[in-house]
C-alpha cells in the first residue's frame, strides 16, 4: 500500500511538472502577441479607440468594411520575435453582430458607439488560433522532462540511501572492532594499527592482530616471514639473524659481544658452520674460521637487520629485534632476541 501511494505521488509530480512546462511554453510563445494585440484584449481600450475612429467615417457601410478588414488583418498577424514554433498562431477578434440604430441601450452588446446621432451596438468575441501539433510536441517534451526529473530524483535518493547504508555498516563495524580492541594486548594493538594503516583496511588490521606470532626463515631466498609479511634481507645479515635465533631456540644465554681487539674464535666457527650449510659467502666463512668473529661484524649485521625490519614493520618490529644488557665488569653488551611467544620455523 505504501509503495502504491509513493508511485501515485511520483506520477502526480510528473504530471504537475509537465503542466507547468506547457503553461510556461504557451506563455512565452504568446506573450509578445498578446501584448501587441492588447487593443482587442482590453475592452475599455477597444471601445475608446473605436469611438474615436468611428467619427471619421462618412457612413455606416465604410465603417463596417473597415472593421472587417481590421479583423482579417489581425488574424493574419504572426509574431516573429519568438525563435521557436509558437503555440498560438494568431489572436483575433470576431464581430458577431451589429445593430444600427439601436432603439434602446442594453448590456447585451460588447460595444456601443454614438454615430450620426444614433447608437451602434456590436457583439464582439475574442480568441486565438492554436497550433495543436506544436502544443503536442511541447507536451511530449514536458512529459520527457518530467520523467527525466523524476528518475534523476530516484537516482539521487538511491545514492543517498546507499551512502547512508554504507555509513551505518561502517559505524557498526567500527563499534565491533572497538569492542574487540578493548580485549587485545598492547602487542596485538600495535599489529592492528600496522595492518590497518598498511592495507587501509581495519579488517586486515584485526586479522593481523589476532594472527599467531610466527617467524619463518626462508633459507633458500634469504628472507623472513613474520605474520605473513615477507621481508627480504641481504644474505650475510640474514644468516647472522638466523644464528642469534638458533641460540634463542637452544636456550643459550645472551651472547656477550667480544672485545674490540679480541675476536671470538668459538663463535666464529659456529657462525661459519651455519653459513656453509646455507650458502654463505666463502670469503666471510674463511675469515670466521681463521680469525673468529669480530665485535664490529656483529654490530654491523645486527644494525642491518634492525634497519630492514623497522623500515618494513615500524613499531611492531621491536618484538622481533635485539635487546641488550651491559656487563658491569667488562662494560661490554650482552645481546639477545625478543621472541617470547613467537613460533619459529625454517623452510
């Protein structure tokens, strides 16, 4: 019932617009004509003009013939000021009857003129010649215009409704996400922010926040995968990062950086063995075997891993990076990885 009422209302609006358009076209097409023929449209002016003009005739017959000629001339007048086809071709005045002389005055006559001491009575009617094909064309244009306006209105309303629905959905989604976020840890919230900002999608951010913490080493392509995010590393920093990770897996104590002037032979052999297994650089492997690992080599490779992870992951990288503690005796630093709760695997 409601839909039917809306349909009837829309049809009424369309017809109303069509009628208004037709009236406007008729008005503008006949405006100049009606103004140019105001002599016959306004009775008081017509009477005044005919009374003044009648006194110049010699007899009644001359006046009657002149009036008829005037009538015919009016019917043939065309308005050329309107650039489009006009609805009203011509305006005319018709003299229905003339009585002369009148024996007594009556209100039945449109015009009563004193002539040669007698009264002349005339019944005059006014009208227009209508161009019906043009009127039909304008009506069709109005119909098309009205329905085009109606469908434009429907399109705009549908667009607005779609935007409103989408806005409601987004608001509901944001409320659900806010509710879920309130139960997340600080670490998960950082992952949510990373996923949302990187992929411009709160759902992606929420999925990453709830995803298990996992670190995978791709030893063939020298890259690591953290929560599905693939990060390429140079070969040597990758292998140093893998060495520190294996120490964490085997529950070794934090590694104390060697003295700047005394390389660590034992650690060098351990790293060289890992590099031989995974295709490390031969020159570096030989140096580690013969000299040991230097503090500077460890520092440089840790920093390269740190720079690469931070540039890709931002704040969430800290959960996969190194931390240190100072040795109070040697004033050197112990280094380890923050991998608590992280599932580690090798491909």
